[in-house]
């Protein structure tokens, strides 16, 4: 996973396709507005790996995550080990 600050999104490339999570940075918070996986990557765990990278980035930066996207919110609810990041 890589941060693409020019496009304000985290990206994960798999087999030439790019899944991404759009974000906005606020003081102490990453606001995740949208998570997208191309149709060929859906159901492969790509979005899950992307969100894991987002969570690891937030933890390393000492920020929390405010999920506006339904997928990001559901992912944080399902992964109890990262619930402390929920803003």
C-alpha cells in the first residue's frame, strides 16, 4: 500500500488494478470518505488489505480514523484490534 498525497488517497495495486481509499487529513484524524476496489478485485480480500494498511498508517502516525464510507466503518467494527482508532 502507498500513500498518494497528490490524489489524497491510499492505493493498493494488484495485477495492474488499483484499489484505493480516498482520505482527508484533519488534525489527529484521517477521514476516509470512500473505499473502492475494481470489479476484478472484489471478493479477493484486496479492500481488506488496503484497510489494514490504512489502520497501520493511522497507528504509526498517532492519528484516528473517521470512516464516512460504509465499507471502512464496517471494517473497523469487524476488526476489534483496530477499534481504538475509531474517531
